């Protein structure tokens, strides 16, 4: 008997193992798998992975406006930005200050600019005047989007005080970093009427493919089409207003938000229900003999929200707040201890009087100016301390119900003293905030 070479058995074993290995007889991808893979590839091409970006722009005054930029300071999330020089920023047009890649999320830009009167006139009351303007804006970034923030100064017409003649605002827009490519043509299947009792169930629609090439087996593509389902209407929201006082007192409520403004009477004995659509609302309440109040309310769809007002008696005329030369004069001005950004508790009662004035003058805005004395902190820290004082008072008014859009906070350091800084009483008067009414 002839023996077979052992090499033959080794080779045969390798061939058999290869044939029995997983995937040795794997079928080619089906047409459905090929279509799905192609769609995924097209989607990746249409929406490429891109980081978040922030672009900061600045559009200053034109030379003929008569104002010249002498100082700038821009901070993104507390970090200073390296911006072009003053000569370039004083030129007309829009200037790009920065284009940065940032992490998705919330960010804050603080802009500080200083202008001087560029056109000298013997009779001008603003000769040599410096306008130090500060404004901040918060925004949110997302992956694949570029947020563009443009800072622009402007002139406030008919400003009651030369110091309020200029203001700084921000405009925020968003754009895709890489625009979508042309979308592939989509063939829409004809509408299919579902059988009774099958509303909402997917319907299989067979669509023949184009004539295949010779030798290729025809295929049929199955597309799943879900017919529209009628949804029940969204339930209306309800706002419940409640007024409380020592004696039952009715009040008048003004509700402003989506739709037409509402004016209604709220009885003092029982709550008043107001059906409203979902959205953000401002509710102002006025009652004879009491301080006016305001609230900011956000109504969710189909939800009930209650807002309670505890009426506070209005003070007598001698202790009421007054408006003089566009400024709110409180009977007890807000006072600050040395180096403290928050007003002393004993002086906070006057804030309710400021809220009352704003509610009764709905078109007015409030500019809060913070000040320091000339000794409480070193000179480099006075600007930030005055900013913090103005912001602290603004936050208190917002918590009291005033809309954030009606409040502006700005610090002036120690540049506008009210009294001499040589004596303690003078420095105490200089540690203050001033409430300036700004009307359109």
C-alpha cells in the first residue's frame, strides 16, 4: 500500500479550515444595506463635524459723527481679546476683532469702550468729555455653528444728561460654519389612504426600480410610509392672579405677552383665573393707595401657574420717590460700605419705590450707574467695583419682577464724585448708585 505524503494532509487541513471559517461564504451586501450605507455617507458629507466658533465684530462711529475711540477692552468669558489698534477701529466699516474656536455651551462677552468728542467747539458742553461705556451679552454656542456678536455704539437722542448721550449694544446672530451641500433629489411616494382602523400604522408601498441591466435579477424596493395622524389641540394655559392685603382690595392687572395686551380687575377676596396661550408674560399690578408691582411669568402649554401679589401701602408724598432731571431720587439713597459691592440692608427699602415708578411708566428703562470713592480700593480696582455695585442693584430689581430688558448697569469708577473725598462723609456719599430714567 502506498503511503500518502503528510504534506498533503497538512495542506488539506488548511483548506478545510479556511472553508469552515466564519464569513468564508458571507453573502454580498444586499441592496437595502447598500442604500443605507450610501445615505449615511451622504449625511456625513452634508453635515461635517465642526467645532463651535465665536466671531466678534465692532462697528464704530463714522468720522463725520464727531466721536473718536480712545480706549477699548473686550473680554470673552473673562479673558481679554487681542484686538486691532485704535487707528484701525476708528476707520469706518465693520472690523473683525476675533474669530475663536470655543467649547459648546454658554459664553459671555463684556465690551468696554471709551469715546471722546472729536470735533472741538467753543460752545460745546462736551468738550474734553470722556464716555466710558460698558455692555455685556450672554449667548450659547453649538457644534457646527458660528455665533457672530457685533458691538456697536450709538447716540441716544434727547438724552437728559450728557453722560448718557452714548450707549453700546450687541447684536447676536448664528450661521453654519460649513453650509449644507446640495441635497439629493428625493422621490416622494404618492399619498396612501389607510384602511379604517389602521390610522397611524406604517403602510408598505412597493416601488419598482428602473429596468435592470441584462443578466441582473430585478429587485423591488419597499418604502415604509407613515400616514399623518391628527393630534388633539394643545390645551390652553391658565394664569391665576391672587391679591392679598390687610383689607380686601381690588387691583388692576395689565398682562402683556403673546397676543393683545389684557387689562382686568383682580378682586381682593378670590383669585382671578386668566386663560392664556403658552409663552412669556409681564404682569403689572396697580392698586389705589399701594405701590405698583410687576412679575415675569413663563406659562407652559396646558399648565396652571399662580402669581401672588402682597400689596404694600404707598408712602406719603414727603417720603415718596421723585424724578428730578431724569434721575430717581429715593428718600433714603442706597448706601455702600467700603469695598462692598452690595448695598447696606438698611437702605434697600427704597427699591420698591423704584419698581413702582417703572411700572407706572412702562415705556421707560432704567440705567443704573455705580460709583466708588477715591480711597476704598486701589485705582485699577475701582472700575470693577463700580460695575459690581451697579450689577448688584440691577439683579435686585430683576428679582423684584422688573424685566431684564428694562435695566442697564454701568460702572463709572470714581470719575464722578458727588462730594469731596477728603472727609469720611464725602467718601460715604460717593459710594453710591444713581438711577437714571431713560425714555424713548
